[in-house]
C-alpha cells in the first residue's frame, strides 16, 4: 500500500494514522510526502513503513504574494511536485496493489496518483478531506476561471477512482451529487495517546508551561485567581480566522465587568500566517489576556492539549463540508471546545451545549467564553457539563473506528 500526502507528513495526522493502521494489519506501507517537520517515533521507527520524502514547495511566503506571482509560484511547484511524485510512485507502487491519496491538493497529487494507478493496474482510493477547488477559491475568489476549471477537473478525476473515504456525511452527500460515487464516511477520532491528564500531571505540566511561555500564575499559584488556560491548535492557514481572536481578546480586556477570569491563550502549530499574527499579537498590550504561540512534537502536543481548560477552534471551512481534526484531538484530551460555526456540517462533531459552544462573531466568542468560564476556577457548571459530553463523544477511539469503516475499503479482502 502506498499512502500519498502532497503536504507535510509530520502535520498530516490522519494519513499517518492510516499508515500505522495499515502496517499493524500486516501491509507493507510506503508513505510519500514532504518532510518539513519531524515524524512521530511510532511512524519513523516502524519497520513496515518506508518513508519517501519529496522536496518541499518553493516560496515559504507564497501566500503573501500578489496574485500573478502566487499563480506563477503555484504553477512551478505543481510541475516540480508532479515530476517528483511520478518518479517516486513509479518505484513504490507494485502491480495490482493499492494507492491511498489525500485530496486536496487535487493537482498534482490526484492526477499523478490516478495515472500511476492505471499504469500499474493498482487500486486508487481517495481520502477526501475537503474539496480542492474550494481551497483555491479562498485565495483567488469563487468566480475565478481557474477555480471553475479545477472544480470540473476534480470532479472528473474523482469519478475515476476505485473507492472513496471522506471525513463527514455532508461531504459524502456532495460527492454523490457530483456523481463521483458513494464514499464511506470515516470521521476523525482522537488517535492513541490523547487522554485527560491526572491532576498532579496537569499541575506539573502547567508549571513547565508557565516558565517556558512566561505566564506566571498559570500553574495554579493563588488558585482562586488562576487564569483560564485556552488552547487553539492551528495550521496557521487562510481557512482559520485569527482576526476574530484578536477582536475578542481586545473586547475581553476592556470590558472589566464581563467576567473575573483572566485568559491565557496559547496557539500551537506551524504555518504560513504564524509570523504575521505573532507580530500583530505583540502590538496588543492587553492586561487581562495573554497570547502566546508554540510548536510541539506529537507526544508533547498530546499532553499539552490535555492541560487546557477550554479548546478554541477558529477553522472556517472552505467548502463547509469538512470537519476540523483539531476538535477531535481536543475531545480526545477531554477538553470542551468553543468553535467557529461555519455551517450545519460542524454539528456532526461539535454539538452546541453538549460538548461545545459555537460562535459566528467576535462578540459571540466573548459571550461563549464568558458562559463557559462562569464561576471559574472554583465551580464552572457549564464547563463541567461540556466535559461530560466530551467523554461520551470519545467512547470510540480512532483504531476502532478505522477497523469498522476504513479497513474494509482499504483492505477489501476483509470486507
């Protein structure tokens, strides 16, 4: 089995989980993608998984380029990636085997994977995380000719795949409307290692973070006035709205009578917009809100999430059909979420008043935080109720869900 991720492997947890599960089921796995960040030891050290690293795209700040330059750099990256991917897949894909490819990006990942699959008489399975044309529309606008062209191209290529997985029921319904075919819904679940921390472990970790991030008081000294620890996992991309966070932080800081709680907000992850927003955060000079950024390897990230009081998701779905994996991670760590409400699809994962609170504006984000932190830290009734809902949500782990839904698609002999 060849698993293709035309993105940074270290920041593609769903595809890494696929690779691990396939290897555990006895398959020899070739994992193909960019190597911009370190792989988790359980993947890098697995003798059944061979990692094939492609050269990362050129232009680290291409997102900030003017449209003509952006298109030129994107075209060059697509040509270079297509050539490298074609050479790599020609050596890794055995005749009559399987290729699992992440979409998006449609070009060149889906194009090359389909071509190699047909040349090698291999089975092609597409794991739909989103729609490529919708991601491009974030940069070029929905009416741009290239967006319309990619939409038609993506639909035509998708129809030629042999099987499909996707992350939500809404996305599966869209693929049926596209006449792409029936996709098996395999929604993200928290992977192994995501779990709540014991109280003493949490106190120790908070003390470490307080020192590392210059957040005195986070570790619980003066417990009656401990800041609320809010964590926002992110990829720092254009489909996450950090302007909302900036506006909400300013409102929280200025409205002294709003709530007693102080906020320590830590944003994790790497991505193209991180440096821009770090500069903006530095200009805020807030008194009751402290914002920090942090990058952590996989094992430390899992423990870090479990130290949070509240998770914050600012994901704006390009298509309105995908589900943010960061919410599943937070749930696995036992943490309720305050999430941007981008449409009905989100209700498949984050349910208002059960395991999450939803907002659509900075004012609503402030109100959600006020509600969930009412009585914090001594007794926050809503926060406790949401935690109980999170526990119900995570009764089925990623491995069990994969065995039930994804394995029959990827290893059809067991179906």
